[in-house]
C-alpha cells in the first residue's frame, strides 16, 4: 500500500511499508529489537493513513520494559511526545482515529501481566495526553465503565508518582516533556492557586447567586441538556424568592466563592437531610475560573458545613453526561450510589447519578 500522509517527524523514517509480519517475527520477545520495530511500524501505518493503528503500534512499544541504559532509548525515546504530536496533528476525519481517550481508559483498566502495573500507568499517562488535547464532547470517556466499575480517573500527580516509582527508564521525564510541549503547542497557561474565600450569605445576597447561575448555565449545560430545559431550570431553581424559602423552611446554607480583588465567581448551597446526610444542591464556578483549585476548596467548605450540621455523609446529584464533574467528584472520594431519573415538570427530566462520600 502506498503512503498517503507526510512522515511523522518524531518517528524513524521508512522507505517502504513495515508489515505486521515484521512484528510477528519477534515472537514473544519484548526486547529492544521489538521496541524499534514498533516505531517503524507506527511510522508506516501513519503514512498509510491509519492513525488509530499507528497509536496501537506505539502502545506495543510501551509494553517493552527496557532499562534506561538500553541504547535504543537514546535513539528512540519512550514515545509520549510522538503520541502527543499525533493527537495534535490528527488527520482529517476520513482517516480513522477512533477515540484514543476511551481506548487508553480501557487499556489502563484491563491490563494483564507481564509488568501490568507499570503498563497500566503508562496507559494512564497516554490517557492524560489525550485528555489534554482532545475535546471531551467529541472524544468522551466511557462513563458506563466508570460507573459500573467505580473507576477514578487519576490526577497528573498520581500518574507522575507511579511512573517515577515503577519505571526502570525515564518515563516520567519523557511524559513531562510531552506535557510541556503540549502546553506551548496548545497555548495553555499554567494555573496556580488564587487568593479566595468562601462566605456564607443571607437571603439579601441571593440575587448574586441568580446572576452567576445565568452566566454559568448557558455556557456549561448546552451539550448536556436543551436550551429550553436550561431556561426552565433557571426559572424554577434560581428564583430568589424560592431560594429564600429553602433557607427559611429547609435550613439550606448558601455561600459565595469569591476571588480577592475580583469578587464572586461561583456559589454553593447545602442542606441537611435525614439519616445524617448533607446534600449539596448547587456547586458552580464561572468556566474561566475552573482549574484554580476553587472547586476543591468549595468541597472542603461543604464538608465543614456538614460537620456543623451534625451530618456524617455528603451526597449530590450529577448529570450522567457531565464527565468533567464526575471526574472531579470521584477524585475527592465520592462513589456511585444509584442512578436517578426525576420528572421535574414541563416535560423535562433530570437523569443523574447519586454520589456520596463520608465527611
């Protein structure tokens, strides 16, 4: 088969297709020679217009557990950067890419010996590259598997620690170099913690909550629910009179998340339920302030509020398609309890997961 794409600049050049038989010739050996053949196979498949299969070839290279002293690693470093380059420069839709994010999620959670633990964390490292590059709406995670198996997608720090602890080579340095390249290539800026406070409010400040909701919901929810449902829920759940009744009749606490010298950028509300449960009704941030640690701070605030209410557990509902929120909650210890679909009137439903964590 002839080549149809330009060469991948970070893989070894090939003058003719590298066929599958060349990998099969290595048998069960996963040595330096096999590792190098995987790279040639990856370039060949890329140039033939098979990016998904090219990724699979580099996955096979990462099944090799080589010492940092292996000369091949000096010529062909562990392929995190070539994989990142593929994701950024993915070809047009007629060249099948599949869903690399979901692929690496499955690989990381279904790894078998030999060297299963290291290979698991290499797969999570590749998953993280895909998460950084690929739009989640177009390349979603497998939420069904996450729900059924209780999978918690790892943080960058978790991946880094395991690569450092498990790798006999330089996985961590090569992975971090790929992430650094991505940050420059994609124009991402590093986000640091910002000075903030979370302040419980009275009913006189509820108009601020309503205003923030009307800024946040039309940006965050269109891919999850219809515009009509967004308008309906804002009208029903964010009328200041209704929120004031929640405070008076149900003991609901409202708080604003504020940035120093910036003002309110989010809000949270919690209320005591039966059987020692504190329910998080609302927790939202303006999209531009996500990634600064404010969500984690708000959850810490809810834990303290729950203790003051005499509660032992936190619960919340999250839309089944809200992958980023599910990931954030699972990372801080929430687990799946049940699926809940509720008729909220006017022909609309809330199709959610109920999550819970101890205080």
